[in-house]
C-alpha cells in the first residue's frame, strides 16, 4: 500500500476515535467515608449523599461501586467483634458510639449465605481482604454453634447481655470463658441448616485450602458436627434438653407438597459431609 494512502487512513482513524471519545475532564475526587471512630448515622448519611451526588444520582452509580460500598458497610457497621454480620443495626446520633446489633430470627442463616457469596467472590478474585472476611465469618459461625452447648446445633442469633436482648432469648443463656454473658435465639429451622451447609460447601470448594490451619480445622469440625447431628437425630435437629426443633424436620420421606424440600436439604447436608 502507498505510504500516503496508509497515512491518510491512519489520520481518518485517529480523527474518528477523537470524535467518538468522551471529552477528558477533571472529575472531583471520590468521596471519602466517615473517619474512624465516627459511626454516627449523620456521618453515614452524609457519605451516602456525597457518593450519590458524585455519580449524578443513585441510578448512575456503577454496579461494582455499589457492591464495594455494600461490602464496606457490612464490614464497618454490621460485623460484630465475633465476626458475625447482622442484617440490622442501630446507629447513634453521636460519634464515638459503636453500632448496636439487633438480633434477628435468621441471623445465622444469612451468615451462611454470606459465606457462600464471599467464597464465590474469592474463587474469582483471590483477594486477601475477601479471604480475611471469610476467616471472620467462619469464626462467627463457630460462635453460633458454641453457645447452644449441643454440637452441630446452631443458634439463630446471639446478643451480649448488655446489648439488645428480646424476651424470647432470655431463657437461653451462655457464659463465655471470660465471664461475659450472652443470650441467644434457639430453635433453628431446616432453612438455617440449608443456608449454612451451602456456605460451608462453597467454602470447601473455593477457599478452604487457603485458610489459616486453625480456622480450617474449626470450619471442618463445625460442619462435621452439623452433619453428624442431623444423621444422629433422625434428620430432625434436637435441642440440648432433648426437644426437637419446631421447623427443623428434614426427614426425606415421600409425602404431600413441601416434603421434597426435606429431601433436598438432607441430601445437601449428607453430600457436604461426604
């Protein structure tokens, strides 16, 4: 090809790219989150407002930015000192006050689902921060099992005695080795087992080998105890005093509508143990 023709074509391409490319402007700095120590609702609302304004409204915020914000908020405001993540917290109007976690009826259930999600994320990113979040979740799930005093049976949620405690939690007391008192919701359902088993399954597939040895041993011990508890109780989890849980029946027998879910949950748990 003639050099002049080639140069003309290159010039046309450059002109086209220049016209198609957006104008280069200097964008304002990305908003910074509240400073450490200020977990007040006012500081968080201010950050959210500035973040939306930076992108010209909530609908314009890129999906990856929303995901990063969601993980940041969970880690900063919703994660307890034991590594558990609570879906509801109460924030103070004043800085310097830590969020108060509000126990739910399915808190441990959603921690199992979150463990699965973070394990899938780690499978793609191999990110050290994500791995640490998984470590925290494994420790948090362990505490759900520890407080019941029944190997393989998890609490639905836990609250320190000085925290938010509901009346239905008060019969269930746990005193830690350091003397600190907790109350917990008992009576886990088949859905609790379903989500936590799913979390451990994803963990085993994607992140187990990268966990610190002590945390890996904790995860394996807890999931094995959970599987054995389901088998040894005839597929109906049982409280420490011998009472079967109200919504935990997983007996995989043929029957009316709804029973196939029992078989699915039972199979998932036995497959996880295998």
